[in-house]
C-alpha cells in the first residue's frame, strides 16, 4: 500500500510489519488505506540516541509523537537549572496528543530515556481530523484513555503514602515479570522516585519500610519475601489497572 | 428554537439566556440548531441540594454532567469507610467527559459540594458524536483542555512543596478577588487541603510557614502582608494558567 513508502532524509522506511502494528493502534484503527497514507505522508520514523531532547517546555508542538520502542522521559527545568523527571513513558504509548491537537505549548520537556524509535506525525494530522470522522473518533478514544491515566495518577498522588505507591509499583513489576519473586528494577532509583512522585530520599525510606514485610534490595534486584504482605501494603485500586485498559469511544446510544 | 422546550418530570425548562450561555460553551460551539436540539433532547437541567451523590466510583456513567452553577466534589471511599476529597470542580466546568464517551467506570464518586445546577446530557450524545464532525471536534478540544489541567495537577503535585502549592493558591484567590490584600477562603480547610493534595495537618504547617512572609489567618480570612514575598514562595509556572486557558482543536495544517 502507498503508505509504505520511503521517508525523508532523516527517516527510515516503514517496514510492512510496522505498518501492520500501527494499523492496530488506537490512532490508526479502522481507517481506510487512503487516510493511513495521508497520515503517514511527510511523517518521520526515526531512532534517536539516549538523551536526545525532542521538545522543550514552552515550545509549540511540531509533531505528534508515537513511541514505538524505548521510552521518553518528561522533565522540567527549574529556575536553579536542575531538571526534575515528571514521568517516564514506555513504548507502546502515545504522547503529545492533546498538545498536538490544540497547538498549546508543551508544559514539560521531553527527551529519549533509552534508545527509542518514534513515529513523528506532522500537522497534516490536524487537517485530516478536520474532515475525517473515524480519525476524530480514534483521537477521542485515545485522549479519553490518556485522561484516565492522568486521573489515576492524581488519585494515587493524593491518596497513597510513598510506601503504598512503592508497593503497588513493585507488584505491577512482579506481574510484568511473570510472577518472579526476585525482580529487576527497570531503571535507576532517581527515575523510579520521579515516576512515583517522591524524592530519592523518600524512596529509600519507603524501601526501608517495606523491609518489614520481607522486601530486600541489592542494586537493581528486589527480593519479595511475602507477596501477600506486600499486597496488603499496596491497597490496590481495583478500578485502575493502569496501562491495561483498552478504552474506546462508544458511539452507541 | 426547538431546543428550548420543556423537560422531563425531574427537570426545569431551560431559559433562553441559559441556552445562549450553553451555545457559547465548548461542547455546543458552532453546532447547528438541529444538533443543539438533539443534544438537549431527553437531557435534564436540575438543581440538587448540597451533599447529593450523583454517581459512585465503579458505576457506569448514565450522564455527561455539565456544572452550570455551584460545584461538584469528587471523592473516594477507602476500605475503612472514610471518604477523601480528591478534587473540587467549580462552575463553569465540564466534568465526566472521558467517562461519558468511553462508558468506562467512574474512578471517583461525585456529589454536590454546594448548591449546584447541572445539565445532564444523556447517551444520545454518543450517537450524535458518531455522525457529527463538529461535535467530535468540540469534544476533542474539551478533552484536550481537561487533559492539560490534569497534567498541570500532576506537575504541581510532583514538583512543588506544600507551602509552594498553598502560596500559588492564595495568589490565584487574590487575583480572583480583584487584588484585595485580605481574601476570603472559599471553603473549609479540609476541602482546601484536599484540593491542594495535602492533609489538613500539612495545610496548617504550610500556613504557619507562610507566616514568615507576612500571611496571617483568622477563620476564613487570610491577610497577605507582602504579596511580592508570597509570589517568591510560589514559584509560579508561567506555562500553566489553570482555568484561564481557552484551548480549542486546531484543524489547520
């Protein structure tokens, strides 16, 4: 199909298996081939080295980024020049939708946290949305899902203690790592602290607290002595299975 | 016009000035009269007494709520039966859009915080979105804006200390109250603490801390001795003027 063509000087050719993957993603779902081609026209598929800054807070978006591999980290630079990580977005995750649509400035800066492959959709997206009902609906579903993730973050930040947030996070890692009782932290403690909305000092204290329920840490390895005791600490919110939800716009009555 | 008709047994007739107000809101903007009528068909305009619970967490949404007057508070009930306020939404503010569209369960419960007038749009909204491009775009603009408010909340919760959040809040009240140096807190301290994402004890500590820059409190009255010193505490984020942004979907190239 015509979307699977060569790309600009910066970009790579999109492989047919990538195109199939994309067509299953929420943005591309149920679009006809002509619209998929038009969306990909002028877009870039690009690998970036770790640390590449893609956008700075206060800038107007050029692209809507889709993270296909790797991860982005969002950060802000304070008046003292220090940067603080706000969030880490791992593939597959779409980012910058709200900004890409409204042309509002970025509230945060974004850089590649580890080797990332990104699809960068250009402003043509917005012209297509102007005329394409299915694409509008896809974007509504996507934004609804992202909104829900943010609400669950606010809920966690406001309701849970640092130890509760940490234990929920460890349990989610344990599930991802197929129930192993010794799990590997996916990144360094500074990033984990930022992701969980606490300082590195608070993270160390929370880890120490979880020692009481059999959690021990050695470098990036965490041993879970008693999974049930850890679950009791977490007070999981059954309404939120972050990242596992597959929300879509429901257009029935 | 035909949308300004009578309502069901529960509801009030929508006044023509209310209809004009609605037609300027982001959901109704640029819709033709037939679509406005169809949207309002079967909807309810209703005043509720303080404390009325409109929906419970875990339920599937019946309505999309628009807060026309008063305020909603969102809360959760913990395993111990205590409720914690997550957020207070003051009119004019649209809520429950993401849930109304996707039919995902509510993550939080909602009740009337003070006398509220609500427009409750029924599921017919979703059928209309299925066929109406302008309405889809209006909802995209609205969701983008709500998403941005949530991002700024997460950013504030993760980056700012309790005293910084409190001083930003006092400054926003001072601006709303036309620059008065003695301002009135709009609700009790438990609610203000919840809104700012801190415990009532942390709020008291933060207030005491701001005493050093000339803030004094007596009941619901707060005196700001030195506005410049208070501004220095707040470290405002110029990128976020919460509630003052008027984002819309940009459909140009």
